């Protein structure tokens, strides 16, 4: 059976002491929920300089895991300012977010580059959280499914069955990130079901059933329970709400 999962993407926020304080509060507030039989996997994704310290602060042997927000496609080399998947693994990362809408928009990351990053992450033993999603213009043009289908085909479906089994998919409706707008639970379910159908076509029905698919469009403590109740929504990639311990703990407790 696929695993429910909640990932907190801190983006470019928090100083060293703020990060340690937040982790302490989250693990205290969500400790009981994280230990329950139905507890989701919980991934905390701080900025690069905070990774090791945050990882050390996470309870050992628990459902809490460390993740990064990006990685470079090469293992090493003269790439000033970049961080490789191998480096991330060496400081305790288990997960890495790839293809986030902000990386695609601001840093012009395309599916060809992301396919290389996926290979690099998997080679280093990391579990990728691969993001797909459409803009408002794309949705209003009724091209959501064509657009997401192409992102999946070009960026993700080149992986072998064994490699793909390590991947979590995150659906981010770009029009609902940081805008105050949120997809309805029905809209989220519709796209999640489509993604699962595409996985079944690219691989097989079992792979589709086993793949964790997250919702990543401004999920919060108020709407998480309804979103997570949808049959194909297996958790959330959480942005702003992951910076508030009480909100993030409430989201973890929403299953």
C-alpha cells in the first residue's frame, strides 16, 4: 500500500536559531500523531545551510525525515553555488524536491534538465518528490491535462520501474500557490486521478496504486482534512503553513 506523506517546504526562510526552534515545536506538537498507526511520513525541507542542523534535531528512528529543496544534476565539479545529490545524502537527506514551480519559473528548469536531476538524485539514494502543475492561463484554456501529461512524460516517465518506485509525485496548481486561492477537493481529486491513470499507462496498475501523490497548492490546517480524504490525495507538499508549528502539526494530524 502507498504511504501517506506530508512534506514541509520552508523555501528561503528562517535563520539557524529560528529553524531549530521550529523543529523542536513541530516534533513536540506532532509527536503523538507521528507515532500513531496511521501516521504519515513527515519530510522537513529547510534551506541548504540548515540541513545538517535540522536533520540532527529530528527524532531518530521516527516518521520525521530530512529533505532538500533542489539538487544539481552533476555529482561534483566546478559549479559554484550548486549542491549535488551526493552532498545532500552525506548530511542526512532522504528526500529532495525536484521541479517545483518556482524552480521552473524563476530558474527556467525544464523537463530535460529535471530528468537529469532525477537520475542524479536516485543514484545518490535520495527519494525525489517530483512536482507538476499548471498555470491559471493553462487551466482557463482547458489544457490542464495535456500540460501535466507532457510534464510527466518528458520529465518522469523515462525512469525504470525500479527507479520510479522511489518517486513521490506532487501536484501543484500554480494558480493556487501564494495567491490565497486553493483548488477545491474535487478539483484536486480530478487531477490526482488523472496522474494515477497516466502512471498506470506508463508503467502498470500496481505502480499507479503504489505511488504517493501529494497536493501542493496552498494546503493548510483548515482544508487539509477534506483534501486528504479524497481517494487519490495521499498528503501534501506544504509551503507557508509548514513555517507555523501549530498549523503544520494540525496538517500532520489530518489523516
